[in-house]
């Protein structure tokens, strides 16, 4: 008898299968001490693997812990057992790990599409400001940054604006150089030299320009000859949860 034939002609009837499912659903399994420890260890392992991944966009959160719990409970019910064992937790962790998709993000090249074209005829002052801006922005172009580092700076910038909003300092906007200086102050421990600080500063300016011209997360409320002196705000349509 082949596997297909056995599947089409099981040893149990549909009424028996229905009674099994009803009985399994009625079981309220609980974790034994060893299984609870294993659950904690598996969650920590998933978190560590997530933090050390190079470009994993999937993030292990409390939701995945809840999934581990539900899967462990389901496996105990499948076996009609009232106690969740270490074996159940290990199998739940294996299933969850295999279901997590790792989305690869390539490195970003800042400045590739950040340059904005002038609209219509420019006055002499506007042309002079634009040419000065282009000279300044040339130093921030063609910088390569990993997706993770870009997201880290992006979220830090958004956090800066949120904190400014709560303190009432952001009603008219924030000067771009203030954002850069704030970020540098927060990361002083990782900056060893003046040259490194300069490179980080240029990188942040490049990220800010991308947030303005491509992601539309920031808007310029007052332009300036030197882009570091521009007054910026969060886009009003940005979700509060961003």
C-alpha cells in the first residue's frame, strides 16, 4: 500500500477525527518548569540571532514570544498532553525559526537621487543659493551606508523631532545642524577622532537630505544659503507611531 493510498484510506473515520479534535481543543496545557526555562532560552536565542544578522529586516519582538507559547500549547494538544514539555518548546522554536523570512536590503548610496531640479526661472539670489547648495551637497553625495545604519539614523532623527515636539521646541522647526550635533553628542562613545566625527556628520546630513527629497519624512520650512542652517519639520502626515 502506497502513502497516497494510506492517506485516502486512513485507519480512523471522520467522526473519530472530529472527536479527537474536540478533545484536543478542550485540553488546557501548562508549562512545566523545564519547558518554561527552555521557552526563555529559545526566545533569547532568536533575539540574539536577530541582533547579529547583517541585513535581516524581520524583528523578533514580544509577538514572536507569544507565537512560541501558542505553538507549544498547540503541540501539547496535538499529543493530547496536559503538560508542555521541553520537546514541545524545541519543536515550536524550530517551526517559528523556519517561518521567519529574512528580507535582504542592499546598501544605500546617499545622494544618488537627492538633487532637486529648480522649477521655472530663478532669480539671481535663488541661483546663487542653489549653486552654493550644490557645492556643499557635493561633499555628502555618493556615500554608501548599510540599510540598518540608515534606519538607525532615520529613527534617531524622528525621535529628536518627537522629543522636541513634547518639549514645545519644534513649533517653528529645527535647524538642521542642531539635529547633527544632537546625534553626535548621543554617540560620543563611538566617535574616537575629529575626522571620524566629520565623516559621521556628513553621513547624517546625507540621511537628512534623503528624508527630505525621497522619503518625504522631513520638510524644509525655511531655506538657507548653507544647508546646515535650514529649518526643518516633520511632515504633518507622518504617523505618530513612526
